[in-house]
């Protein structure tokens, strides 16, 4: 049996390894458009490789996978985060679980993950062809490839696995045009937001550990650490928010209003009570000198200014109206966004091959037998924190199992 894997990312390489382990006689070849395999794995997590997550802080898979939660529920039932950890540890890679539930190699070096996978591919005899971009997949399966010198070649296989990753534009999936598959238009996910002026960019470098960010007029909301940058807002809270609201933000061209609750999940009454306590305990102190411990002095002064309160005002002088304005700003501070930033290390797309085109159990095309899709080429994506790589490992494993089981059924 000859199997072609298109795309040497996490899903494709892991699928090839598992397939050769389960079916040693199969001829498996990977074709990659880039110059090296596993390039994205090498830079993920800031070069440390956040290869999965414990899922301990996830109440519903929809929180981690805004698109594709049902598929991931099935995939995780076959190969979950514990299986991933066991797999890499069996290959001699010690892992560490951080307080934020992210799992990294103990070495904090993504190349250890890359080299482990490449070693297995070589050991099992999987052929890897880089600088070979698939330009056409036809029934049969006949795959046309374009090399670095623009020379076209064709290869044929009994089975094709497409794991080309996310495509920023729909035309990036044009190789599938002859197959008539429904494609959900891709848009970026996991990005920062530009907030020009409004005083916030002057606070670059400030971090607030627990902020809730919302997109005004929608139900999209996310909590977590927030980082203030020279272009706007970043950090896990914003990256998660961009994932949840990816398509909405694309439709409004990233020009919208975001609402920041600097006190996490506190409401306005909670904020008023806190401010009232400050006024009772420190009536003669200046407002700028007493503030919530989770906020920096610079950020607090910024919030006072946005509330129309002087830095040198005494707490005893603030009055109920001033306190109400300050409480409202603390839990409902609104900023206008003008475009998105680029979080290159974790670039992810929302969209791709519609999940209606595949069997959620086997990841095989409904229209084209022996054609499989895995990873971000599908309309599946996740928030930051190791969930996207977990999806790649799980789907790669499921595809390998599906191919082997189908071959067994055919032979019986």
C-alpha cells in the first residue's frame, strides 16, 4: 500500500510515524512545500514547544476549540493529552507541566521534539521530500508537485493524507479544486489587537494577571493575563478573545470596541465596595497612592485619568459620583481597535475544509474514499496553550488508525 502525506507538520509527521508502526509494509512518503519538515513545531511556544495541555482548566471543549469541538471530542477519546505525554516520554523526552496547565519538554527546547519525530521517521523508513509543493490532487490519486526549480512532477498513491496546515487565503487550498470540496473561507485567528493612542500604548510592558476582555455588542469574552504593548493589547486574554471572535473581527476589519475589566470577574458593585474601603481606610491619602495590588502605579494613574479624577485628589474628596465613575472604568474600560497585530509564533487560521465533508470518526472524505484530512487544513482551531498541537497529534493518530482498520476490513 502506498500512502502520500502532503505536509510535514506535526499532524502529517505523527500520522506517518504511527502508520508505519502499525503497517510496516506500507510505503509512506511525505511531501512538504517548505525547505524543512516541522518548521512550525520548531518555533512554537517561543521555541520551547508547548506540545499539549493538561485540560484541567477547561470545563467544555468548546472553550479550547471554538471550531471543531465535536471532532476533537472523538479524536481525544482515541488519543488524548495523557497519551501524547506518554508517547514522548517513551521516546526519551522528559516533560514538565507548568502552573498554567501547559506541557513543555523539560529541556525547554522545541528542537528536542522536532529531532525525536525526525529520528522516528528515518528509523521507520518514511521518505521526506521538501521543497515539493502539491499543486493538484486528482481522483486516482494522482498528485502534481512543483519543486524549487518550478519543475512539475507527478506521483500516485492508494491513499492521500492532507495535512498542509492553515492557509491564510482560500487560494492556498486550490490544489483541491478538482475534488469539489466545500471550503470555509479562512481568516486569521490568535492575534493581538492594535489600539492607537487612547493613552494605553504609553504603558507598554505592563502586565495585568487577570483581565476579562469582551468585544462590545457580542457574547465573545475571554479572561487571563493581559499585556500592554506599543501597538495595543496582547497576552493570553486577547489571544483567546481573537480566537473566539475570529470571524466576527474579520468581518468588521478588526475595527471594533473592546471592553476591559481590569478586575477580572468583579462587577461594578464589587469595585465600588473596594473603592469605598480605600476611602474609609485612607481618607487623607492621594488617590494615586492607593490602588488595587493587581494593578501597577502607571496603569492606575491611567485609569484615574480616564475616570476624570485628579492624581492629587484625596480619597475623602472623591465623593459618590467620582467613585461611581472610577468603578465603571475599572470594570468596563472601552477602547477602539484599529487592525490586528501578528503573533507569528502561533499563527493559526480559522476556516479550511468544512467538517461536513469528512467523517468525524475517521477523518476520511465522505466523497472521496482513501482521502484524509488532519490538522489546521480542516475548519478546526484552538486557543493558545498547546491545544492546536494536541489537535495535530490526535488527528494524525486517528488517521493512521483509520487507514489500518480500513485495510484490515478490506482484507477480511
